């Protein structure tokens, strides 16, 4: 395939800590390296706090270490920056367009979307991750708030929850209003899950949405097997590097094609709308920052997608007349 790969080749962080079935032994250093990749690429955009986050967590050094250890050429990988920018901005735009008043983000990593969206006070944002990631995130948030004079807000909550443990997810959402719709978000999670774990995640999200007055599940994470075939050598080597760091098979949950995914989502109890990340992105700043060709955006349009899903109503059996 000659066009750029999907941004979901790697996400914010892999879930290879306890609580995720089939996970390798927990090692926080593995998590921090992969979390820093997303932060590294976001810094070339005008995403709020992105440059500061990258600097505070040492994203450049972490990424350079991966390049050095695997003999990768940074200049051949710059196309990932607009892909990460599109993924982040399109999700934020969809949240704002929906008029959502409360959001639950699963496996949020180092993203500061929650801090940004709660500054206006109109959105209540709960973000979750595994314990050591949450600990690092809380420190990062304190540093950023102090640097910008941003007061703590009861609208923004960061808490521990394993996305594959429904009781933990439900507990994280306990402070949200069940009489209002809920938006559930995950960015950079599913590509590290197996097919069985993806089914489990979908079941948890649907069950949670049914406890609220509707809402939706938004993710850019679904991948397709053909997209990983015939990639250029530098991209394949980066994938191998990330797989080595995470000790997880990437895209184990990939689907054969659109119909395969549609069948899966219908079986999981979801109606789905597919949107273009590029079309939902208000502007691209990383193109100019890195001197990339503006035409690269058009090449990404068909590749970068985001799925907006609503739970289908429960089918109720109708008593037969005797």
C-alpha cells in the first residue's frame, strides 16, 4: 500500500498491565515510552498544552531512544504528526458538536483534552487509566495548572479504572448524571486488544450507555487487516519497535473489511456512523510546522476515520396470545 498507514498503528498507551487478560507482566517503563510517542507527535500541532506536555514528560528523548535502538529515520516518519493531530482534533470536534455535557474517556494516557474541555465549565469530564498512568497524569496536571494559573475544577475527574473491568468503569462514572446522555471516548486503546477483549469492551460500553439517557461511543481505533499489508520498510520497522516495547501483538483485533466491522458492531448492539477525521478537523497546524505537503491531507482523507456509535434498543419479547 503506497498511502500512509492508519494512525492507529499505535495509540496513546498499551494496556499491558494487570487487569487486561493475556497481558504481559506490568512494567511502567513500557507504558511511559508508548504514551510519549503520541505526545511527541502532538507537539507539532496547536493542540492545547501539547508542546508543554511533550517537554514535561521527555517525549523527544523517549522517541529518539526508539529511533536509535531500531535504526529508524525520523524524517521518514513525520507524516504521523498530521495523523495524530487529526485524530485528536476530530474527536474533540465531535464532542463539541454533539453538545455533550458529560464525557467518560477510557485509557486517556497523557492527553489533556479533559483539562481543556472543562475550562469553560459546560462539560463534566471523567478520564480513566490504570494506576501508574493515573499517578503520572495527576502530577502532570498539577504542573500544567500551576504554570497557567488554572484552578482545579470539580468538572474534571481523573480516576483509576481498567477499561475491561465493568465494575471499575461503572464506579468511575458514578459521579455522572444518569438522567443525561453520556459520551464514552477511547483513543489509542483497541489496537492493543485481542478480538475477545474488543468484544468485552463493546459490551461494557453498551451496558454503561444503557444506564444513562442515551449517548454515544466515539473511537478512531478500529483497524483493518489490508491496511497493514505492503507498508514501506520504515513504517514496518516502527511497528516492530512498538510491538517490542509493548510486548503486545498490534492490531490483533483488526477486521477484514468494513462489512466485517459492521457485522461486529451490529452484533454488539450498536448503530454506527462513520465520519472522516480529516473533514472533522478544523485546521492542521503540523503541516506547516514540519514543512509537509498540503496534499498529504487529501491522501489521508479516505484512511482516517472515526466511528460514532449509539446503543440499539433492547429487544423486548412480546407475550404470545393464547
